[in-house]
């Protein structure tokens, strides 16, 4: 069944879908899902980019769950050399 179009002129730009997302309780997932709101402001041909970004972000969160725990990575940048004024 197709809904009848409302009377009046068509909007000039994309109309927001108004799809709400419920918080998942996982801050990483919730931050990725917030990107879906960007699709409301884009024409339909811009939606795939948003959906691909969200998919990629969710895959990264899931992949991180499968990663084995490892050593803490060393800080970026050069490692300071030991002082040379140590004498025995």
C-alpha cells in the first residue's frame, strides 16, 4: 500500500526521515551511529557515503573486540636517550 502524497508543493530540498536511534550503552557504537543523522540533510545520492562510513565504523568496533590484548603501544615520537652524565 502506498501512502498518498500530501497536498501542497513539494519541498525544495531533502526531507528528513526522522529515524531515531536508541542508545546502545556502548559509547563507541553510539558515536558511530550518530553519523546516521547526517543522511537527513543529504539528497538520496549522498546516503551511501554515510551508510558506508557507519558500516566501516561499526566493523572497526567489532574488529577491536576480536583483537588479542597486547602490550601498551609506545608513545609516538623519538625515545629520549639516557643521560650521559652518569659516572661510576
